[in-house]
């Protein structure tokens, strides 16, 4: 099967279908951590400021134009609650880096856990892989923060 290149439809599919499902898997994987915080938010983000180096300088970066370079999920955990520890917040992203004919998924621009062609279905195991790796890193971040504070 031929998979399309990055375009409006491919970006909308990621934003409207893949990200919400991935968010559900991430939410499930961090449920044990949530009671430690006052509040949390998990939201979809679209980067409309990073330009495609090959694009015309005056072309607006937008989903409509099919030239968005990055989108993903941002988690905010606010008000860590533990007696004797100063409260703090944690944020963590999962980033979809949109190349011309495929995209990668990882914690940042330089690390990738998964690469997929556009519009290829995600298997349940792939959602679980990304959510699992991501929540492991979140727990590591949390542990490091606590070790610095105690």
C-alpha cells in the first residue's frame, strides 16, 4: 500500500485520531502517579512556529497548509504533595516530528521510539510501547526531582 506524504489530511489524522488515543494510553499508565499531585493536564499541541527549511519564507505554518513540523502531547503535573517536600510541578512532552514522508515519535527532537508512515494504523502494542517508555521517563524525572529535594 502507498502511504501519503505529509499533508493536511495526514496531520489532521494524527491530531484528531492518534493523539487522543495515545493520550488515553498515557493517562492509564500514569494513574498511579496522579494522586501525588494537586492537578494535572494533558493536552494536544501543534507547533506552528517551526518553519520547514525548504518552504517559502512567507508560507504560513498551519495544518491547512500541511506543513506543520511537530505536534504532540504536553503533560503538566502541578503541586506535588508530600509532607516535608517543597511542592513542585513537572511537565513532559511526547513529540511527533513530521518528516516529509514519515514521522517519528519520542520525548524530544533528538530521540525517537517509533517511526511510521502517514495514515498507517497504530497497533495497540505501539500505543503501549510509547505510553510505557514515556511514563518510565516521567517516573525517572520525578525520582530525580525527589532525590534533589531530600
